[in-house]
């Protein structure tokens, strides 16, 4: 079984405007930037040194909440990129328990599918770790930015 991991690192010099944090202003969605890596086993499938991590987190949280069993594909488009080029990240359902990852920025084409449990495990871990970090640093939650 293929393992999948989503790693991130918030920009170490990131400072958020306290007024925007108090207001839970939507500008924070793109202000919370950092590095994102998606790994299959030991191979880097996706690497972006500066991605809107909170915006991705909110999109993933909406997908997980709207569709807890993940029965529909996920497509992430960022406010900072032209949608016509394709999704920054997509989880495409191939069958009930087979999913494939895609990105216009992928480093290689991953032919194998991954199971739903593996996919959801990686997504849920990312969501949990990012929200914990944001709560500790700035008292930010996903629910501040999305009606999930």
C-alpha cells in the first residue's frame, strides 16, 4: 500500500496583522503562507515553497465537512492563480476506494491509486496540525473563515 504524507512549514518570518486576526479578515487566507510538500513513500509528488496554507486548509475542511465519507473529488484553486490552467491540487475519485492525486505543479505523474483511508488520514493530519499551529500562534480556526 502506498503511503501519503502532506508536510508543511509556515513561513518562519510570518507576522499577521493583529487587527486582521481580531476581525478574522478573509485576507488572512492568503497571508498565511508557507511551504507545502506532498510525499508518496519517499518521493516528492508536489512541492511549493510559498502556498496559501490557510486557504488550502479551509478548502480541505469544507470538503471533509460537506462530504465526510469523501465520495466526491476535491479540486483546489487558489485566489492567487488563474483557474484556467487547472487545479493546484486535486484528489480524483476513480472508484469507491481508489483515488488519484493530480496537480498542475506535480513533479511526476503518480499512476497508482491510493485508498480512501490513506488519503483521508493524510488530509486529516494536515488539517489537525495546521489548525493547532495557527491556534497556538494566532488563535485562528478554520471555522473563522468558512461556514463549514
